[in-house]
């Protein structure tokens, strides 16, 4: 990632939270701790942020605090081939006329392209998913009431009555921060609150998780493995992760994203 891109992400992050730690910024940029500390020092000298012990804060603290999640613009560039293949397999589970829920995220966003030929009722808290389906499909699109979090492009509400309890779906599709023996994990309490409300409105929960998500952890548990019906992942999944899902009686769909990506690279060479 170029220095200018890292600086843009760092400045964006400090505008969303009172204080952002070096570890947070390393996760957001993919850069080393030494590089992030150097970036913070440079931006501090340029009076674009304020360096504090262990991280950075905005010169003018934000009045509207964001959520603990990687910006959509950053996350959508990671494991893109895997996400596209996973999303294609997810749409193949749908039938015309279905009512479905799609949670905001960069993997679920990739569902919009194959969904453009379908006719479904789609409830989503993802602003870009709703916008794309409105412009490029004949699906019926519904969104909850709430505030749009710009960095994550997601609509969230701290209140119980956001309209989601009036929509009933056969399937709910969602991504996650991590997936382990205890279940699905997320990184922010507001995300957990919103996603739990949506999960309750669907018969079956389908998790879209590229294989890297089985190695990631978070302190917040969203739901146990017993609530998950299906997991769609790529062929980079490790045997122990597959066995974990099998032991929990979860249907596992594995797409050949890594193989397809390698074939494309060889063809281009």
C-alpha cells in the first residue's frame, strides 16, 4: 500500500473514533508497527492528527463515533477472487420469489452481480448493495431505518424498532470478523446488536467466509455454531476448520477460488 493511501486510511480512522491504536492501524493498512508509527509521526508534524501514547487521535475529536470495522474501501480489495466465487455460490442457493436478508460486507456485496438476473425480495443494511440492486436489477429492495456509517457503507440503528422485525426471510447471508469453535465473531457491539436482530428474522443462516476468517478472532461473539445452517468458503480452508464445521452439523460449501485465480494468472502470463 502506498504511503498516501495509508495516510488517507489513518486520517479516516481517527475521524471515526476518539483514539485509534497502532494495532488498529496496522490491521487497517496491513503495514508494520514501525511503518504506522512513522506515518503517525509524519501526520502529527503536519498537524493533521495528534500523536498519543500507543496511537493517534483527531485534532478535532469526532462528534459522531464510528464502529470498529475495517473501511469498506479497504476490505473490498482483500481476497477478491475468493469473495466473488463465494458470493456466486451463495446466489445459487436462492430461488426466484425468495425473501432473503443480506448483511453489509464486502463478500456479501459481491452477490449483487449474479443477483442482477434474479427477482427476489431483498432486505439489506448495506447501502452499496441496496444502491446497486436498485440500479441494475428488478429485485424488490428494503432497508432498515438508521444512520449510514460512511466508512463501512452500512446502515445501523441503536434502537429496537428499525423495521427489520417486519421482514421474514428464508435465508440470511452474512460475513463475519472471525469464525471459530465458539461461533461467529464481530468487532463492534453495535454490529452485533444489528446482526442479531436480522438473524432472528431468517429460517436459515448462511455464512460467507473466505478461508482467512477461520484464523481470525474477536472478543465479541455474535452467535454459536448451532445457529449456522451453511458456511460457504474457498478451497484454502484447513482440514481442522472443515472438521469443526462437520462436528457442528453445518453444511459446508467449498468453492475453487484459489485454483481459478491461479489458472487466470498463468493464462495472463
